[in-house]
C-alpha cells in the first residue's frame, strides 16, 4: 500500500517522501517522539504542498482530485488486489520485489485512470486540443490518444473542431 | 529552504494498539513534541488504503505520517 501510494504521488508530481510509514510499539514512547519530530522537521524543510512542482495551487488540487478518483476506480483497485495475490504466491516481500511489481502492475493502471479523470476535469471548462491537454497532464499526444479512444467510444467524450469536449 | 513561521499540517494515521498507545505513553510521560500532527486513530494500519493518503493531501495536508 505504501509503495503504491508513493508511486501514485510521484505520478502526480507530489514528493513521495511527504508520506512516511513508520513503526513504534506501545512501549516506545520516546521513539515515537523522535519519529514525529523528524517527520515535522522534514516537512518544514520541504515547504507547503506544491512547492516542489512549481505548479499553481489549482493545478495541484486538480491532480489530487483526479488521483483520488483514480485510486477509487475498480480497474485500479483490482490491479492492487492482484498484486497481493502475486506476493502471496511468490513469497517475495522484499522492498525491491514490491517496488518492481507495483511499478509493473499498479502504476500504469493508476496513471491511465488519473489522466482520464484529469481530462474530464479540464474539459469541464470547455473544449481543448489534445496537444494542450497532453502538456497540462504531463503526458504525450500518443499516450493521450490511447486513453481517450475508449472514452470517445463509450460516449463520455466527443471530438469537436476545437478539440476534445465532454459529451 | 525553511520558511519563517511556516507550520506544516500533517495528518497522522496511528494504529490503536501500537502507535496511538506510544503517543499516549509519550503524553503521560510529559515528552514534548511538535503539535503539527492531527491524529486519526485506526484499529490497524492494514486498514489504510491508497485513497486515504491521496485524500489527505487533497484536503490540504502537507504530509502524511502512518504509524503502525
């Protein structure tokens, strides 16, 4: 879960180190204090969310909204569940194996869904060309065309003179 | 680059049996630590989903700390 969250954050341009996963047992009060202090200081250094990507606040917010929708999508959640199956079968829970498997199975599904959601949010303001969309979501025209094709087929988006638009 | 007077808002998911208890014990022992973490107690960190992390950032958190 943590690795999937980190790779998802990286996909939308948020520093994945803003998310920390640590362990402190009930008897380790002082260690807890150390962990929290370290975490707060590290975030203080990084600055508010959005500092690292130099993007406007509304762009960061839009990307996060698309990310939340993507993480809730059934295809993405299924790929996440299949990962658990794979680890259980292979028995390899090393960090490297986890990183590799998440990058191979979860992240592409998440990225596709995130871009699709972000496109829907952007097109709410009006039609936009594919090239411009690709630039804003951080993708290429080729990748976008692959993602957009099934949406046009399903009737969620449509092609207009100005570019793509919500149907 | 630290900004003057910047107070980060961090969301903490603490597991009831371990991290939350550790925080409790730290409080009872009068240890001082930065107040920037808002705590959500969960019964187990296994309950936490990728969505929660992303939603936390969407709602304005600058950082997320998950303690198991």
